[in-house]
C-alpha cells in the first residue's frame, strides 16, 4: 500500500498514512517544510511513495553498490592501517598512523550532514558523479603513496570528502521511494558497507602477499569503479528538488542541546562511534600485539584479516534483527539491552582473557561485539527520530552525529597510543569504560523521554 505526503499552501505538510498504520505508541505529528517554486511562492504537490516495485528496489540495489567500496572500505580500514604501519610508515607511531584513518572517517561523518541540503537542491546524479570520481581517484593515488603527507592528502582528505558525498546520497535517496518500508530499505543499503567490510579484508589477505601494495590498491580502485558505475545507473531521484528562496535551516544547531534527551543521546552516540571505529581500525593491530594460550605464542598472522570479516558479518545481523525486536518492545529498550550485553562481554570476557585466549575464543568474542555494535548503529538514529517532530529530525540527527564525528576523530590515535605503549587489555578496558558512558547516556535519555519518571515495562 502506498503512502502519501500532501503538501499544501500552509506552514507545514501533514503526513497521511494508510488506515492500517497505527502510531499510538509514539504520538507525534509528521511534518515537513513546504516547497517553493523558482519565484519563491508556495506550491501544492502530492508525494506518493511506491514502497516497492522494480524502480524502487533497483534504487536500493544501487545504494548497496555505492556503500560497498565507500563505507565498506572504511570499516575494513584496519587491514590497510596495519599494513602501512609496518611498511611505508614503519618509522611513525601507531598514534601518528591512526590520524590518517581518523581524519578519513571524521570527514565522512562530519561533512555528510552538510551534503543533505545539496541533495535536496540538486538531486543525486551530479553529486554521485562528483563523489564517486573523487573516491576512485583517491584509491588510484593511494597506490602511489609512500610518505605520510601523501596518505593524508589522498586517503584522509580526498577520500573523506568523496565518501561524505557518496554515502549521504546513497542513504538519502531512499527517502524518495520508501516511507513505510524505509527501515528495511536502509538496512539493505547499509548491508553494502557490512559486505564491503567482510569481503575487502579477505581480498587484501590474498593480494598483499601476491601482488604487493600498489596493485592491491589498484584492484580496490577497479572494484570501486564497477560498483560506482552500477550505483550511478541504478540510483534515481524521484521527488521534486527544493528550489525555495528562503534561507535553509541549519543542519547542525547547538541550541538543540537545550533538550536533555538529545544531549544524553548525543553522549551515547559519541561513545558508540568512538568504540566501533576504534575497534574496526585497531583490531588487526590488536591481533599483532596479542598472544595465544599459556605459551604466549603469537596469534595466527592471517587472523588480522579474518577477524574483520567476522566483525562485519555479525554486525550486519546486528543491524537487521534488533530492528524487528524494536518494533515490538521499543527502540530505546532494545538499544539499552544491547549496550548492557556488549558491556558485559567486553568487561567480563574480552578484557581478562581476550588478548591471550585461543583464536576461536577471540573470534567468538568479536562476533558478539559485532552483533551488539551493529545494533547501536541501526537503532540510535531511530531513537533520535522518536524524540522530535519530523521537521526537526534533520537538525537533531545532524547535531547528534556532529558530536559522534569527534568521537571518530579521537578514538584511533588514542587507541593506537594505548596499544603501543600499554597492553591490549588496557585498550579494551578503556573502550569498556567509554561504553559505560554510552550506557548512562541511553538510560538517561530514555528517562528524560518519560518525563523523569522511570518505568521498566513501557515501550519506548
């Protein structure tokens, strides 16, 4: 059944959904800004969302292809970082090398929320051509990088700007085609990054010893070119572009922190991003610094490639399965359970035995962590949507993930310093402590939504 948004010559557009859609659990009015024509006058249009069909699912598949080599490369970045830390940049500390990855992911998240208004104004096509061209060029140039500043320019800056455009458009364009099934479509789209994060380490495990650094990066570039070409062909915008002459609303607004529920959720998202990208970037190096069993022998060298495949594979399950549970018992409730369960896994199992356990035990620990952290990624934006009106969501989302972007910027250099000059246990213990802040943030944000009246058995 199709959903319709009707825009009239009034202050807001009211969302009309099918009679079977009940939202009694989260009563709120769905609103969106009106459009204006080229003269700045209000227009009246009706938007009907197919929520399926060949063109809609083709667009989802295109977004999947776009996410595979862009965000997928970033969640598999630990293998690349560990390689350059032991080859081209072996004279630098892990903290120094960590800034390369940190700036890349920071720019992707921080600039991503700024791309939204450009997408509304110009649509997906030109932005995708710009972003995918820049991303492909960054991989080609990466093959020639030998100096520290080469990696900063090619991977961190050019790659970060390009990925911000590609990933934002890949996700945002789904809002043109889906309303009722948008969560499912977004989950499939984000599955592209999980697939990339699972497959790219396995590919590099074969190409690094057989073809070396240069051709390994060129192979990544050629794969990205094929994926990007498929994405550009399949992704289509459908709704009219915004041509309003009115000043656009700020994507990031620090005044939103006047809301206690937003402030504490932002604290939680900061901790989530800090932990997720820190582990994804440092896990291969963590394996290199760890040992197995009482003998103290090193873990298998190939494990640094396989561990990211396990992490991203279970992360994909964590992004989808908790969503079904959240529809039944509430997003905040499921998120709270996932954070608590992951904290117990890290503090009670990973810290005391993880760095000197058997390879199979460490795989199991990483799998549990991947499932839990995947749930954080998928549920935190949904929780943000529950605490504001629809017309405020972009501002709330942008503000929260601006804070999260700084978590990404700091985590890899700090974690690298701990790993190099302390112990693997110290790194995971530090991340477990950061997750305590995330648990406090989720609990307090949920408490604020309930108007500071804690209730265990309420769907939130």
